[in-house]
């Protein structure tokens, strides 16, 4: 299976709908299962916007003005969001709800696939264990504030992988972590790629991260003004 981005252009506009700026244009790439493709480039180049465009989650100030995003088996990404394409965001602490124990936040996702309560719990605990959370049954009852940054990123990865997606978009997955923890999270992504035959779009501005993990790299240049 392949995820294809063809001739993608994203523009931003101001509140009056005027002054459009091209964030990125003419972007073409494809991502196969089992492959890690880096999307790099300077801050503000539009990396996160490309990720959101793929998931059909662009905020109101941004729009896809050209291009096509598709899976080669004809399924649409928007309907497959989460089940076909998982997403992990830059700040693991913001990705989880501080008010709920993490077990509940994973089980809620597992239940999207029709699992009953017991099956959802079993699947959540198994995935927490897989990503390296020790004593998952006990720790599932803790809120996000009781975990370290590295543990939170593991939990976010577990949640993204719970539905066994074919693809994972990882937006700066290690940039908020210290170097030692970064290396461990990169190792986890690499082992998940192999175990789940996952195609990973690895968004990073960090040369070392790209060099350590990516099979191929696409560099987004800085931006241009329209007109
Ligand atoms: N909600 C938004 N509305 C308008 N412009 C935005 C919005 N979000 C981001 N942008 C603009 O889009 C450009 C690309 O941002 P982003 O995709 O976050 O870049 P990167 O992830 O490469 O740092 C930036 O210039 C940013 O100001
Ligand atoms: Mg970004």
C-alpha cells in the first residue's frame, strides 16, 4: 500500500480571506509501507501544514489550494484517519488530556474499532507494554502528569498504533526530549516500523534524527509570497 501526495499546494490567508501566501507548492511524494521518509526543512517551511493537509485537518487559516492526496488502493485518507494513518504530534504533553487516566484515553481509541470494554483494555495494555511502559496495568490508572516526557511520547505512540495503521505521521517526535531519551524513542519508532510494516512520515528539522532513521528525505524550502 502506498500513500501519495501529488502537486500539493497549501496557502494561508488572513482573516479577511485576502493576502494569500503560498506555504508550499508543487509537493510530490509517495510513502510505502515499511519505509521511513523524512520531511525536513527550516521552521515555518510548512512541514506541520503538510501533515495536517494529509489528514484533512488543516485549520481555518490554511487551505489546500491544489493537489491530490490518496492511497493507491482507492481508500480516502480522511475516512481512514486514525485507522489507516496515525499521527503523533510534537508535544506529547499536549496530545493527552490531563484530566483522564491514560488507560481510558487508549481504550477510547481501541473501542473505535468495535472492541468491547474488556477487549479494549487488553489491547491497550498490550500496546503500552509493547512501547516500553513497565507495569502497564498499574500505570494505566495514572494521569499524564505522573509520566516523564519520554514515557508520554511512548504513550502517544501506543495510542497512534493501537488501530494498527499502515502509516504513521510523526511531527518532530523527539524535539521536546533530551538526547538520551530521543535516541530511545527513535529506536522505538524503528522497531515499530519493522514489526508493523509501518510507513512513517518523519517530520524533523534535526539532521541527526533524519540521518539516524530515514530511508529517503524530502526537503521543504522556505516560503514565497504570492503575486
Ligand atoms: N492556522 C494558521 N493560519 C495561518 N497560517 C498558519 C497557520 N498555521 C501555520 N501557519 C503558517 O504556515 C507556515 C508554515 O507553518 P508550519 O506548517 O507550522 O511550519 P513548520 O512545521 O515547517 O515549522 C508558517 O508561516 C505559519 O505562520
Ligand atoms: Mg511544525
